[in-house]
C-alpha cells in the first residue's frame, strides 16, 4: 500500500475566477517552452466534447490552473471513452482509456509508469465511469507507481460492504483525496473510517461574472416583463423537472407573468437508451396543465457565456433533484455563484450552502411547498436582492481561480519539493475603472462590482486615478487613456479652492460635501500634489494643455505646502515635487525631508527604526519619499535614513516568504508584543510597498527588492493567508481587502487603482530586468 500522507499539508476546509508574463527569468522561459522542465500532472477523466458534468468540471479546472500557474506544472489529459463513445478532440489527449476494454487499463498504467514527465495522476472519480470493468480499474490504480489524487464526485452514505471495500481500496492507493463538501468529508471519515488528514475539501469551482443589468438581458432573450424561473443541466429523471411543472399552476395564478426556462439538452446516455422519452413526458405535462405560455425549453448544451447570461436574468433558480445522496451539483454551484435566489431540494450540497439568508430548501417532490417558496420570493424583491448579495459573498471563495490555488498546493506537496509555484500575471484590464468613471470623475465605492454613485467622489481617488492612468499611458500610449486623464485632471482642479488648498469630498450632485469641514485634509492635499507633479513629469508625451493646467494648479498650491506637517502628506508632496523636477522647489523638498529625518531621529532606537512610535497605513510611502528627496537634492542623509527605515519595515511585513502588511484592525505599536491581528490587509498598502520596492531597486540595484516586489504582487493573485484571489480578472476590479476568514468583495476605486499601480510597477520592473539581460548580449553581438 502506498503511503504519501506524511508529505501532505493540513488544509483548512474553506481555502477554496491570460497571462501577460509570469514571474521567471528568460532562462526559465526558454527551458519551459517544450515542457521538459515542468512536472506533469495527468488527469484521468471524461473530457469535452463528451457532454457530462465531470468533463466540463475538468476542462474548467485545467484552464484555471493554466491561467493561474501556467509555468509551474504541465497539464495533460487521459480521456475516458467507451466501446460506444469515441470523440474528436480539439486538442489530442495524451492518452485515451477505453473503460470497456480490459487491456486498455493495463496499457495506460504501463505508459504512465514509464513516462518520466508524469509526476502525479489525478483521477476524477464517479462510480458509473468505471463500472463496466471494475476489477480492471482496481488493478489499474494498484499498478500505477506515481502518486494518485482521487477527486470523489460522489460519496454515498450508508455504503453496502462491496462499495465500502471499493472506496477503501481507492483510499489505500491514494496520496490524497479531494471532496467538494464538508458533509462528504465527514461521511468518508465517520462511515468509511478514512483518515481526515488525507482528505481536502475543495468546493466545486464557479465562474466569476461581470454583472449585467437584468432587464437588458431579459430584452435580449425575449423575456421582457417576465418574472423568470429557470433550471439548467443535462436532462434526466433525477432532475425531477415535473415537480416544478406541477407547482407552476399555483405560481402562475399568483403571478401571470412567470416564465419557466428549462435550459439544457437530454443527457447523451439517456438519449441512447430511451431517446427523448423524458423530455416528451415533460412537454405532455405542460400541455395537460395548459402552461405553454409559461414554459420554454431551450434544448441546447449552452456555451458558458450564454449560460451565465441566462443565470443573471433569472429571478428565482429551481434545483429539484430527487436524489438525497447527490453530494454535489455543478449546476447548483453556478446558480448560487451567479447571485440567483435559489429554491432547492435538500441534497447535502444545498443544505451546506443555503440558509435563511441565501436561499430556501423544500422537500423532495413536493410541488405545493415549491410553489409556496417561489411565490414568497417573487413577492419580495428586497429579499431577493438580499439573497443575491449573500450568495455572491458565500460563493466567492469557490471561484475557479481559488480552486486552482487549492489544487496547486496539493500538487506541490506531492511532486518535487523544489518546485517553485509561479503565479501568472493577468493582462491589464481597465474595464472596471471605466465603469466607475462618470463624465465628472471616478466614483468612490462600489457594491460588489456595481458603482455606488450615492457615495460620491473624492479627490483622493481621482488623484490616484490620474497617476495610474498616466502611468498606463506612459507604458502603452493608449489614446483612450487621454480622455480619462483629462477627466481626472479636471476633477483635481475642481477641488482646488481660492486659497490654493483642496477639498476632498464631493457628493453625487457634484457639490462639496459636509465631510470636508471637520476633517484634516492634509493627506488629500498631498495626494493632489503627487498627482499634479506626476502629470508634469510626462511633458514629453501628454498634451501641452494638460501639462499647462497641471503646472498652473500646482503653482497655485505651492504657497501653503510648507505649513503641512502630516507625515504622509509631506511624503506625498515630496514625491509630487520630485516628479515636477523644478530647481526652485528643491529647498522645499529639503525642508520636508529634514522634518521626516527629525521625526526618525526622535523615535529611533536599537530595535526601532521608524518615523513614528507605531506602524500604521501607507508605511512604504515614507522611506520612498525620502529616497525621492535624496534623488532631488543629493543629500546623503536622506538616502541613509530611507534605506535603514525601509529595511526595518520590510522585516516586519515579509514573513516566511509572504507579505503581510500592517492590519487596519490593530496597528503595530512599538514595544507591544501581542500577536498581530489576522486580516485587515488592504490593497493600497500592498501597492505602496511594490512601488517603493521598485524605486529602491533602481537606486540600490539589489535583486532582493525586485523579488520582494513580485512576492508582494502575488498577494493580489492568492498568495495570502486565505489563499484566495484579491484581484478579479473578470471585471478588472480589485476587492477591497482581506479579513480573517473572507475577502471583502466590494471593488472600490482605491483598491482597484492600487492594484493597477502595483501591476504597472511590476510591468516596469520586468521590462527593466529584461532589458538588463538582453543589453549585454546585444553589445557583445554588435562588437563581434
């Protein structure tokens, strides 16, 4: 019996959504092009174009793995076929296992064992897939000499002895077992007596969506003015669609505008055995109950984008499976993660996910209770909205991106220990920034991915937006950026008062808010100077009108800047004046830099090298600003204090190869030894750290700064204590932070702009490193 469990990590239950360039050197790229240097993960599974849930599941998982970790592992497929089912694949699988052919099992096991590239075998297990040659399947798993991971898509309670023996045999040959619900894990431990340490819960993956307004989708699909009920998936008797059809007369009597969508074709295996008998029986029920105007059959295996649009236009989703032992349902997961209010029968998966606040559960095959539940939801729009919001939050951790992270943690521990996990960098996506921007400026907050105009605007966010889009234009020269730059610059100018100072808060009516008056706005004024100075620094590429406007606004603000003493405000001002690069401002940079140095000298001791008696927010900004002051004035002390303080900060936030910025739930106070709080980490602190590391790398040339910048950026991609993504590649937005047990899913301006600034800093770093590698080679070539 193989025993790989000693190498497995202990996973919490819920560490559960287009690479431009991954984190590795040019040498790594060359070696990995043919995959020869990458450990290979082989999936034994049904696979598209085969139409079944496991095939789709594996396709989505492998795609997520490639997107998240494209240069960490190579992924290949051993596709399952039968004597009656052969397929033409878009990309040829590595192996094809005929599950009806005894010899095929032995042949595939032999080929797997002799293939030195294959380091791990993942078997997507469903009892029906291997039922025709069970003995050969058992020999197959015994004969494979590589570590095996079983993904159990079905876990049956109260097993008969032969089934229990079969599961125990698989478990004995497994390096690890993956299940998709806690209840499945509990059944394996309590009823099959498996070791809990061998089992990891990774929920069924779900797709991130970019919300589309429901009514516009209804118009698109000819469902205008309809209250839409829906269900989807491959049809068969276990779906028990007739329960809904028998409930519909009562629902329609209460709401004549109801339309029930049955999305999906009949399961191919059922079609082969009995044709369309089941679908025909459903059509007959519709006819008998005179429901033709209220039921629409969409007899297609829907492409994912269309399916997700149908789910987003759905008012109530119905899951009516009559199988009490159905451990998990991908269709159910997709519906909940799309924000559908769900009415479901009590399969274990539904009982685990749904509650009073995010769905309703009704008895099996009970049309009366189903009708009552649907009527209650259709009559309460506020409750539906609440359930939809709760569903998004409940299922966020199940995004395929997070599933890929959880799987990769297992793969790494079961393959070569020296494998370095390399996150792939997502392409830059400005869609959410554009969505958050009106003709006036950038809105402050969002509800999940929908801009919340009622929260108004801030100078802080529009100054950040001005910097970020200028940086984007600097790299890509995208003409569309100029429209955004013009908007954000006008907003900054709008916030300036007659005395040269700035107000920060503007309401949704484009009026200055009462919030401005009791609050210290020095930091906001400092951010404005940083933004204006950065615009001026791009005088060679930006329109002259923009440069003149920024110069004029900055000059009007200059007289009062010397009066500012807020630590971070002074740092922002130093950065802005450094970018403006005018000789007459160097004396002001010197004075502000001296103030920071005096603060540092006052607080410094043998074990505390910082400007204040605590570490709070935006910490990296302070040493970076002093470094800018050095670059502007050439005053050596600024450089010394900048490096000394920055190294101290890095020692506090880079721990065990990961970044953990100071939590807003409790600052890091000098001489206090209490444990740092978990959670309360915000994207803006990560971004400030990345930008500071970039600046220090250029000045000091230390490779460690570049590596730390990349490590910090991985925080956005899932390298954090939750092992969950913070950046949403679907919307282009960034979540507002991570707490102890969850991600804050709102994608506000500050977090989204912070991600973009961090992402652009990484792009600049990698371009610089690539040029540094290629330049010596080019010089040698030219010399020859």
